C-alpha cells in the first residue's frame, strides 16, 4: 500500500505571537534552556526565572556527554535557537528522559522537526537519539526578527528534496538501492511536491510573508518527520547536496550556516546530475542565499578539495548510494561550476 502524507506522524506545531513569554506558565520549573551565546541576551527577559542557560559551544558528542551530569537536576528542556541549540536540546532531553519544548529562532534547518540529533563524532555528522517535543512553537515575533539570511536559507532543506530524489533514482537505475529502501514513487512524489510548492512561490519566501513562513514550515515538517515515518529512510529528503556539505565541514573543521552550505551542495549536486542546475541556481540567487565560498568563510580551493575527495568520503562514511559514488570530478567540472556560481551572484 502506498504511503500517504497523512500516514506520517508530524510534531505538534503551534503558530502565534509572544509564545516564548508563555513558557514559564506551562513548562516545568527547573527548565534547562539550551541556546546560543549570542541569542540569550535577546530572550532572557522572556524567561526571567532562568538564571543560567546551557550555551552550546560544541556539537561533538563527547562534549555533550561531558556536560550531562551537571544538568541532571533539570525537570524539562527548552530548545531556543537554530539547528545546534535545537539538536543539543533533543540530545539532552533524550539522555536525561525529560519533556522537551522547542522554540526555533529561525527556519534555517529542519532539525526542530526531526527525532534524532545531528551530533558530530570527530567532526563527522552522526544522527542519534530519539526526542519528540511536546510542541514546536513557531513564535512569529521571533522568526520575523531573525536575520533574513537564516530564514530564507531554510530553502536548502526544502529544495534538497529535488536532488535527493535524483540520487534515489540514480541508485535505482544502477541497481544499487539498499534492500531496506527500494525506490518509492509515492514518497518521492510528496517530497517533490513540497519543493515545487516552494519554487512556485519564491516571492512569498523572499518576503518572509506569513504564506512564505507557512510554506517553509510545511516542507521542513515533512522533511524531519518523514525520515522516521518512512522507516528511518532518508532517501526522499537527503542526498548528494548534504554529502557535499558534510564533506566540506569534515575537511575544513568549520561550522556553517546550514541552509547556505546545503544550497551550495544543492547547486553542485544538480550540476553533477546534469538536471535542473540552472533553475535551482537561479532560485537560490534570487532569494539571496549566497553560496559563493567567500560568503561562507572558505575558499574555492576548500570546495574543490572536498569535491575531489567526495567519492572517498561517501564510501568511507557508508552514505547511501548516489551520484557521488559514480561521478568523476574533473578540473573542467569544477572550474565550470565556479564560473556559473560566481556569475549568478555577480549580477
């Protein structure tokens, strides 16, 4: 029987304003607020009883484990931030067995809608754990106040459905789909419909109108929840675009704006597939998600080195079979990609 979108359990999600200020009225006291150093001064007045939040400084699993014991007195966990704070909150809620409430401060990544945490082990992303929030609160006051680039960059975790499905189809054509994840046209169709909906309303997303925010949230909810709902199957929501990001992060040791890095991988991955690259590059450029290495504090040589080592990386890490396993990255390809991307953002 074909899986339908309604078959996938998605996290309870509430839209509204002034939601964070209500947290002390329903979250258990001794709440552990997991956030980032630059964010806490902006939100401390909404949580006056919280004197000492947990500030995320590393997503290395060993670092998170080292911090567990001092947090054991907590009665609940509140995630307040972007991907790292949200993932660390999930990790602590899982390890300490505590109720979790999530307040994303931007829509830069689908982490708030996923069960597992994206921790690092020796700088390589590993998805571990299990945490279902009581509710995800989309506080429009907070989202609208976030840097525009973070919110708009969330399209990376939406448009990636397109290259993910390309990868899945490539694996099917090569007879290399995993036995547990045979190609599923129903799952692929739902993912593609979410990405196409966003592509069809770029102006709403660019303006971050209520409609644009709802489009992003709808797609991000699908991306996060359907990983588990499809049996821990990532095929329809993640592919070469994320592997390029993971490889670049592992090689450089740098942290990136998730959406920005994924959009770079999206464009390069589409070029590898030879499909829709111009359309996706134009969309990303129109939204102002700058994927040039200089905008990400790396160089083209960093990107080139990661791309040259991509095949070894995906094999070493045991990532699902896709175009990265077969594509020969040549200097001609790399220089051509550089020219197209630089030209798109020079206009």
